[in-house]
C-alpha cells in the first residue's frame, strides 16, 4: 500500500518542544478511558511527534474499496453513475455490434450470426426480430421512422425493417463485403464499407430507383466509422493507416476529401462529431489492448487545469479559416512550383500484393467463431484484402495528370487539394504564432492527400514504426484542424458519446467505461462491466444511455442520474503499535442537496473480517454550508479506541444530480514512545597497505612505509520506531574493568573516528547509547545501548630481543627474537648495506602466528670487513620497528 507518511511537526527545539502542560485534557481523558477498557493496563508514554496518513492522489484512494463511487485521475472521490442489465440475451449471441433507438424501441444488431433484436421498455423483454443465414449486421440507423439495416455478406445491401418484421431491400451495394457504419442526412444514406474501404452515398430521393455513388475511394482496407456535422460535412475513420477524412459534398453530388489527421495507430475505431465540426477520434489497435493500466494511477497530485485570464487573451489575433482564402488567387505561382515530381518510392502493383493469409476477412459464414476469439469482428475489419474491382481503371490517367500541367491550364483537382493541405499547415502554425505567412505555393502533399482512385492497394504501415507511445488514444480535432490528444490507455476505443461536459469512452478488452472531462483534463473509470468489450452505445428519446457489450452479450442501462448513495472504505492503516488517534481532516466540497458521513473503526488484527474490531462509529456528518471555505479541511474527532489498525469510511449522499467531492483525507496518530534500536556496532582500524582485502568501512593507510593509522573507525546502525531523531554517545571500557570512559557525545551521525594515539594499548569494549531526547520532553525520552565486540588498541611496534651475530668465512649469521605486546608478529626482514629492498626471513617454526617469533638467517658471499645490517619487524597492525647493526665479517 502506498501511503504518504509525513511527520506532522518539525523536530522539537527548546522553543517549540512540547511539555506535559501542553497536552490537552481530551488526550489525558482518552488515555484514562483506554486504561480502564484494557482492564487497568495503562498505555506507555506517548510520543510527542505525531505521524500522519494522507490520502490525496488517485493511487492512494484506489487502495480502498469503492461502492457506487469513483476516483478520478485528479484524486477526487465522487458518486458513480449506476448501471443495470436489462433483458436477457439468447445464448447464441455473444456480441452486440450496434444499437439504435426508434420511437422508444431499442434495436440491437447482435452476432456472431446476423441477428436483429428488439427491446421494448414497457415489457422489459428482449426478442429476436429476425436471423440472417450467412450474413451479418454491423450497423443500423433510422430513416423516416423506419429502421435501416446494413447487411454484410457476399452481396451486401441496405434494407429497411417492415411492419411485418421483414427486411425490404433499399439498395444493393456491389463489390462491398462489409457495411461498417451508416449515417443519414435527408433522404441520403452515407455508408462506410470494406473491403475495399469506400464511402458510398445512397440517394433514395433521386427517383424510383436509389442512386448509389462512390464519394471516396481511400486505398484503405476498411472505413470503420462515420460522423456528420451540422453543415453536412462527413468525417470518416479508416483501418489501415488510421486516417481521419473530412468529405464535403456539393450540390451537384461531387465530393472533395481532405485528410484531417494521420494517427500513429492503424485504426480509427470510433468517431464523435459535434455540430461545429469538432471531431473526437478514438483508435482501436487490438495489439495495444492489454490487461491493466498502461501507467500506474496518479501518485502525486499534479494540480488542476485552469483557463486563461481574460487579460491574457489577445484581442486581435484572428486568422482566416481555410474556406475564407482565395485558393484561385494563390494558384498564380511559377510553373516550376506547380509541377511536382512523382514520389520516388512508388511501387508496382505486384510489389504490394499481400499473402492470402494476411487478407482473410472476418467470419461471415461457415463455422461459428469461438466466443472468446472475436477480435476479428470486434476490431471491425482488421483486414488488408482489396478486391480487384477496387483498383480503378483510371490509374494511368491520374499518373499522367500528376506529371505536370501547362502554365495556362486550369489547375487540377489534385493540385488544389495539395494547396489546401499547405494552407491548413500554414493556418495551424499561424494560430499558434499569430502571424500568417503569405508565400503559400501549390505543391503536392507527399502521402497526405487522399487517393484519387482505388488503384493503390491498402498496405498497412507497421504500427511499431509509427508509434512512440503505447495504448490507444482519443484525439480532439478542432474545426481549424488543430489536434490534441485527450486520452490514452491500454484499451481499444470502440464508441464515443458526449454526455453534457463528459465524454463517455466505451472500451475493450476489460469492459471499462471511462468518463472524461476534456476541459478539466479529469477522467475516471465510470464503471467496469462484466463483459469484456463495449462495442455499441445509444441514447433513448428519454435520455437513457444504453450499452451493448460482448463476451458476454448484454444490454446495459447507464443511469441518467448519479447514485443516491455510495461509500468509500479506506485500506487498513497500520500504525505498527497501539496508538492514539488524532484529528481526521477531510477536504470536502458538499453542494446543496448532498452530504458526507465520516465513520471510523479500529482493531488490533490486520484483517477486520478475521477477528472483531470496534464498531463503525460516526465521527461527523457534513452538509452544504455556504459559509464554509471549500478548500479548508473539516476537522473530525475520532471516537474509535486506540489500537494498532484503523479504517475510515466515507458515505457520500446526493440528490441524483449533485455529488459531494472528497479531495483529501488525513489522519494523525501518536504511538507510544518506544525506545530506539541499535542494531550493530563495529569498530576497526583501516587495513595496512599490502595486507589484502579490506573489511567493509575500512580505509587503506597508504604505502607500506607509512605508519599505520591511529584513528579507529566506529560505525553503528540505529533506528527509532517513532521516527524520532536520535543522538548518540560513545564510550569505551578496558577489558576486565567496569569503568566507562567517554569518547564523544551529542553525535548525530552513525559513525565516528576515534583517535587512539593517547589510549594505552590493550583490549576494549565500545558502547553506543542512542537517545530520542530531542523529540521528547524530560522524563519521557527513551534510550538504547549496544556493546561492540572487543577491539584491540595497539600503536606500539614489536621489539627485537636477544640479537646475536657472527661473521666468518665470508658469511654472516644473525639470530634474535621479535616480540610484540598485543598483536602477532607479521614479518621480519633485513637489508644489507645499501640494498634497495628488504629481504624477508622465516621464523624458526616457519610461520608467523604469535606475538613472539624467533628467527635466524645466514648471509653468504660477503667480502671481509664491516657491513651494516638493518632489521625490520612488523606486527599485524602495521606497527614497524627498525634496528641497525654494524657487523664485521672475517675471512
């Protein structure tokens, strides 16, 4: 559990250190009550420094239990919107593809077989209207009060539901395998299809027979989603390159297309189009729909978004829209600027042919797919197949047109589209900088303009090569084309719906419905359903929001009002010792008609379900108070008895419209003042040079000729369960004595260098005393002590005793004894005359292992006469004795 543990007060100083006189009568009385409750067993003295749990972020609150409440990414607890499952789906249905409300009746397109269902609120029952063999229904709409069904199959079509619950074909859709989405304007139905990805217009008012025309051939595998604004402009989301098109149809029925956005993700699974042309585009890359959150919940509060101050908004920074510019005037540019070379990376048609295994379409007929493996249909056409019929016959003509134009010729449509793309880019820059560049030149926009025909086969760009972030996103595209990412998570985004100031985001594969407030950058998981996906969403005439789910298939009603009551139960908070509870601080914004009830309980076992705790006790009830400062925490007296563990429970009450908002909860507690702990004490000299590996914490004393250090390094580990600051006292005691001598006092670090130069050689024990007196008043401080293992102080070199020498026949023999008072003799060596190095000698027992070592050495091949012999004896501490002899060698 992640909690913010902070000390509620700084280290006590003489100016602010609490004394018994500062303790309130309430605290004393509480201690008496507890003593009686525990059978007369009085609590130990309480520490002065309280500690505090603070919950204020999304991750901290999510450690608790939510019931009809939600936690936003801003770290707020609010009432949730209720949900309930209505009707009962047949066992054969595992997915709801689409929902539509017609005159109070809800129609469902279900699958994996082609099944049309109906729900009437008056009898609250689901019934199957019809079943199609070898066909599927992915999209439904309404025209003149009649349900329009998009039927996908070998011969796709648009059909209307008759009064006899039969399908009447309105238009046959040639060379269409899938009908993914349908929108209606007047007597015209616009259809997003696949494969190939084409936008069709079906005009039912053109005469006796419907007029079917192709508005856009994209070169994409599928067009997955459609939207339309108040001006009649169409918006299309694709599957292959994740493009968002805007399509404008003039009075003559001619369509002009422009790519508004090229997403990093390969599929635009959902579109929400406002009347003013603002577009929300949600991506649905199935590879990025992984279990769990993409990132950990917000741990540290990041503040809240605030709008600009009025004085910060420029008064005159108007930049014209694209439609306001005179494109014809801007086309007056030199010929060399109009002509654009063909892209160097053009490929032959054969080079983009795909393997048959890559182009298999979703299940239409034959064996029924497994209910747990519906990604091919949930993902709404993740295919790359394009029928030969999709390749236009005018490819050569288009290529010839692209090659160039005479200076006096009318600019081509492709050149105008390229110019508009350039204008849009300039407008985006201008709106950020406040200046519009006028030197716009017509040139072809490489890869950004829509394909003029279906000649190019769809080839999916590898998503890994285009993606710099994981998960799927919702992009907001404003009417001027400026794009902002407003949401990203490891889910597929299947539907978008605007509900007041909230954007509802229906996702898979964990059945989560998100609520997003783009203006405040606030989001929350509104509900998590039993189902894995939410591919359908509609709004009834009464304003009810209905969800269609998959795995299992369900019809779920999202309440139009907030829950009347919801609770939040904190995680079990562990003080580690029986503690006295301080004030509970609750930052709550309680609107009119709402209230918050705060309760607490405590116990001495970690799980309140395994053994009894105290009962929940109401600590406070907050209602709307117009005079209360909304940011000022409300103080609550905790009545639960002192214990080791504690929980708080918040009950939020509302009127269905307004919800209380809990911003933070903080609880102070004081545990008994427990003694510090000194876990270990170690003391050692730095290892002498050349002695091998050093022990942890030891330093090298330098070269072999340097005297060993006389500073002994003392290190210890200590802690305080109350997190009180500690001070230390160091003392030493000679072996066999009970008297302690001070080394140092008032030490705040956990190490000290002890200068032993003036300490007699011998063995000592070092004691470390830790005290928490800086944080506690006199009489309440606690101490802890620990002794080290015996340590040796030895700053004296060995002695050379009983030295004898004899020189004759050109040889010199030297004998003696090296003796040390405390440390074993480590080595004996000699140097003759002006030798550069000492020559080592072995003791008589061939091993240096004691404080007394006899040695003898014979040096031969010496010239007669006097010589100088220097003897060196060294102990294991590095203390070294040198002694020189003048000897004479006879022939």
